[in-house]
């Protein structure tokens, strides 16, 4: 379980290095290092409870792994010069962004539900209460705090952007950071190791596309509220599809 995470990070290191060489102006390599370190440690703390068989009796989902990942983001934020609003931890939304954010959220729900329905659902034997609670809370909070929040901010700074992204400031640095951040999420699914090392583009592409959308929501509104909400509601839609197909 540890080796795949190291290989993911090495691949991500190569991508970030190429981006830094391309940007040149105002780049901050130390923040690129922090980006990679935060990514790797988050991946490791997420799987740590599974490796240690650390779980609450009667629960089957990796609650502690996601809670540890959220805690790691908050601890790093506390130790770093970044403030909560710098990674989108605020309820305040930028003016004139609510309507586009709502439309994007609806689009994400329709896309994810439609994709699940077309694929025939996940063919689960049953849907447990724990699964509903877990999928509506833990992945949205842990992944968006990490990817659309902390990692995206670190990457923007590393590539020469501002600590607090500006409204409508869609420069090449912002776009590159958004794409690399989405890549860092998609590669966790697309880079597979059984049997042997292989890359599944289709498995990579959907998480990659989703993280592009969630990142856009965060940068547009200046808050993680809509990314978390969109993630949670789209998971709810998928669970409902699964429920009616069981």
C-alpha cells in the first residue's frame, strides 16, 4: 500500500518540476516541495489506519483515515504562514459567483448520476446506513480540504501566484495549478499496480475532470463550501441510483 503512494508522488514530482521550469518568473520551489510533502503525507495518513487495523468495531469504512487526513490539513495550516481563507476555509462567497456555482453544482450532480446510471450502478448487495453517512461526509470534506483547498493554494504560490487568489484572475499560472492539482487526484486512481504497473486513462479521467470542476468552484467563489456541497450531493445522487438498482 505504501509503494503505490510513493510512485504517485514521484510522478507528481516530475510534473511539478516541468511546470516550475516552464514558469520561471516568481516561482517558489519551497512551496512546490511543501505541495509534494503534504500530498505524500496525506496519502500515507489516509491508509495508516488500514495498515494498523485501527477501526471501530462494527464499522467497515475508513473513517479514521479520512479524519486523519483532515487533521493533517488543519495542522499544516496552523504551522504554515497560510491563513484559513487562503485555502478557502470560509463561508463567505465572492459577489456574483453564487449562480454560476449553483449551475456547476447541478451539472456535476447530473454528470455523476448519469455516468453511474449508464454503467449500471455499482451492483452493491445492500446499502448500509454507514455507507450513506460516510460517502456524504468523509470523502467530500477530506478530499476538498486537501486538493481544492491546501494543495491548490500551495501549487499556485509555487508557480508564482498570490497567496489569496484574486477574483477572475485566470492567468496561465492559475490554470496550470488547477490542472496539476486535478492530475494529482486522478493519478491515484489511474495509476494501477495489479498486475504490474499500468495506467488506466478512463479510470483516471473522471476523477481528474471532477477535481477540475471542484477546483474551479473554489477559485471562483473563494470558498470550499460549494466544492464540498457539490461533492456530497453528487455522492448522494450516486447512492440513490445504487439504492434503486439493488
